[in-house]
């Protein structure tokens, strides 16, 4: 995992670097790079993209908002976390789709919380489900799976643009996918909560217009789980 810190004040960069370093576990094998300007960050990101960027908004020359806008125009997946001393700047950055904001002076607990969620989001973006069907091997990105349906001894993966079948049990995929924002809403369905538009009395409507059955006895569980999801992981 590649993490970048961009701030034109060296003391702020060092403080943030030290805090991030403490939050990283050995298993994550992360590298942290520092930049004093938006231009140098952009040049480096073009050559080898970063996964997570901590970007100061108020910098001399190119502002963090300008740098973030240029980076976002080239990279839809990079996670941008804005750092600022002034909360009013937060509202000017929505179009860049930032993941979160950290207000100076830095609070270690806040950095830890934001970074853990950012790492989780990054993992969700690139985690894949592998399976075989009729002598062909498939690897589906979790973020592209809208829902999975169980049908007799098979499971069917419905993605944003196709569907795939495999032999197996829904329960096997449930255990693997629950940590990545999936919800078991019915004996036969496992849904990616990122695609939920609304939870009705007996069904769940997706953002693609598809309606999926929901067990009546699971309604409160689904409502609570979805509420927790959007509270913690939506930006």
C-alpha cells in the first residue's frame, strides 16, 4: 500500500507521518512518501499512483483543492483525505469526492480511525472472489458484485454488467464477504450494501432498479446493519 502526505509545512508533515506510521501494522506493508507541494505530488502520482493521500488544503502555490481536483480527474479510485485548519474549506471540496477530513491540530485517535476506514475501503475496492465454472476461472472484484443468489447447489453472482454461475453454497461466500459490506437479507440472497437504495417491508431495492427478496424476520436486522454501514463507511 502506498500512502502520500502533502503539506508545505514540514512540522505538520512530520507530525502526520509519525501518527500514520504508528497506525500501520506490519502485515500491511505500507510505504509513506512526503511532498511539500501539490505539483510534486501530482507528478509522482502520475508515475506510480498512491492508494491513500493525506492532502493539506491551504498551501502556497497550488492549493490542495486544485491538486485534489487534478488527481481525481485522472484517478477515480485513489482515497483522498483532506487536512485543514479551517472547517469552512470542507464544503468546497465535495466535488473532489474526498474520503474524510482531519482538522489541525492533529488528533491521533482521529487519524487512527480515518486511516483504518480508508484501508478497509481500499481493501474492498480491490478484493476479488475467485471461482471456476465449466473449466473457466473467474475473479470478480467485490465492488462490482451487486448481489449473490443461491439456487439449489449453485450460486449466481450478479455484477453491474453481467452474471456468473458457480457450484457452491451461499454460506461459504457469506463468511468471506460480510467484512466487505455484504448483508444476508434472505436465505437465498447476499447483497452488497453499497448498492442498496432502500429497504422496503419485504424487499430491498438496489441502485440498479433490481428488487431482492428480504425475509420478514430479518427486516430489523437489515435496517440496523445497513444503518451501521452507512454511518461508518459512507462518505
